[in-house]
């Protein structure tokens, strides 16, 4: 094998190695800080909506999300028509500093008069009571939702 061929093989190997290093750093950065590319720019361009009167809650519908376990125990979020994201990312509605939670771990959103929990592809999973959430699932009142070490419930 000529020296030129050997040199080209070494350079190609070095280029592939650097590609993997850069890709790994990008994945770690996204996991730690979240993606702040197009979403941030789009958010700045949108004008804030006019305040809308909050509809009165029907009997039996949850009005609050309460953290019942974990470091944020006692935290309360009033429920509106806005989806709630849970994770380590700074732009999540409920930011949890937990090694077992992903940046964008789970989402709670209203649909047809009930609240639905959805796992967003987290590593350790989201649990409704003791069952792992594999698809969007309705959340009954008072049933615990576990995201890492954080436990939350929907209450009136």
C-alpha cells in the first residue's frame, strides 16, 4: 500500500471520528439546554393574544395540578386550556431538576373536557398510577402521575 493511500485512509478516519464527536456534543447540549433555534424566533414574532375570560369549570373537572411528591412538593399550577409540559428544559411549564427526567419528558393537555397525559419519548418513562404511559391517556382526578422522582395529581 502506498504512503498516499495510507495518508488518505488516516485522514478519512480522522474526519469520521470528528463527525461523531461533534454529533455527540450536539446531542448532549440539546439534552441539557433544549433546542433554542426556530422555536425561539417564532415565539418572538407572535404578538401576545388578548386575554380571554376563563370559562367556569364544570363540576368534576380538575382546576389545579399539584405536586404531591419530590423536590417541588407543594407546587400548584392552575389549569387553563394551555398544555403543560414537564421536564428539565428551562422552557417547560413545570421544570424538574431530576436526573431521571428528560428535557421534555411529558405533556398534559385538555381534550374533550378531560386532561390527557402523554409521554414525549422520555428515557425512563411516565407513569399514571403504576402503569407506564405508552400513548396519550386520560387522567382521572387524584390519580398520581410520576415523572422521575416527581409525583403530580389533578385536583378540583
